[in-house]
């Protein structure tokens, strides 16, 4: 009889403990389900912990799309036998938040075991999308040779590529000595300071999210001597796509070739890869062209003047002949 009483007691305790162990409660609430820029997202959790042990409430808010929006995890302690309301998130929607679906998942955890979980979803609309924008630091004006390390006194070409046309670009260049300068892109500079340069760019476009980007590049005293892999095949054909240029393969790419390399050699040929101020031959070519244009214009004006004089003389002659005949 006592054995049955003990067994019955164990069963009663088990039955009574069952609803107690599963009686913890978790509910999520949100102030609305669709948000626009300027709105505030408020997510709260109502929790009941009937257990004689503390629980951990873990939650995470995340974006369901592909855009870069970092998840926002949270954790809170729920004491034993405690009933409380916790504000999980209070976030103002900004223009740069990606539009789309978001989710919040919350779980009550005891000793690493999830006792219960709840989730809710909401949507953000009418925010401004991103657009692709890349800052370029190059060794040539066409940016065939991008680099982050340059030699003092040589030209650096700063440019950009943008997914949208005509973005508004504000750029600030910070020098190694700490000084700063507002610049316009694209631009070429001839650095005289050795060290790290920082280019900060703020880019905007109507209907898109404003972006703040930054890139660093270094200027060194002189280029280190590095043994280069042989890329010159000496076939009398200049092949820039294979890395050949006047600097790496003068046998195939003579001075003045279109090889993505400004050789700056005074050879009477304006290198098409150079800016006018880089190659003295380009300056001379511009001066010769200007001189030829001036000579042509002078010659044309002289011819027109002769024609005009001959015409006037002819008209006077005809007038005298008619007067004489009368």
C-alpha cells in the first residue's frame, strides 16, 4: 500500500510539474507593420517566467533582403518567477535603411536550451536605394593601371566610376602632414610628400542614398627594385593587354606607342598615353598646330582681301567704261 502511495505521489508531482515547466510565456508586439523614413519601430516582449531559475531572453532583428544591413542581437535576464515587459527595439527609420521585409525572432533560453520562441515581421518602404560608386587611384589617365602605391614626383590620377550619371561628388584629400584640400574629381596630382594620403568622398544623387566613401594610397621615395617576370616576347607587335609597354618591352613598343604607358621621351612624337604637361613633344605639337592654324587663317584672310580689292577695281573699271561711252 505504501508502495502505491509513493508511486501515486511521484505521478502527481510529475503531472503538476508538467504545466509548471511549460507555463513560461513569451509574446511579441510591434506598434505597426509598415514603416517609412522618420517613423519609429517599437518592438516589445511580454514575458512570464514561472520557474525557480532565471531565464535568458535572446532576440535578433534582421533584414531579409540582400543589402548590407547588420543584424541587431539583444539579450536580457529574466529572473525566477518574474513577469515583465521588455523593450527590445526602438529604432528610427533612416533614409539609408534598405526597403523590404524585416524579421524579429525572440527566444527564452535556459541552460542553452530554447524553451519557446516567437517571431514577427514588418516592412520598410520608400527609403532611398544605393548605387554603385568606386573611387579609382591610377598610374595613367585612362586608369588601365590601378595602384595604391606611387612614387614621389610622379603623377597620380584620381577618378571614379558610377552606376548613375552625373552624381554630385564632394572630395577632400588629406595629406601625410595633416593638411587637407578640397578637390574635384577627376584630377591628376604630382605629390611631393611621402606617406599615406586619404581621399574622402561624399557622393549624392537625387532619389538615391548619400554615401560617404574613403580610400587610402601611399607615396614612397622611389620605386623598389623588384625582379620582374619576363613578359616581352619580342615579336615586333606591341601587346599592352599582355603587359607590354615601352617600360617593359621597348623592343615591341617603341617610344610614343599607344601602350598605356607615358614614356615622356623627347623623340618628336606626342605619346597618346601622356597629358600635355607630361610630354614635351605634346606641348610642341600643340604649339605647331596652333602656328599652322594661325598661318592658315592669315593666308585665308590675305586671299579674301585680294579678291575684295580685285572686285572693287573691276567695279570701278566698269563704271569708268560706261561713263566714257556716254
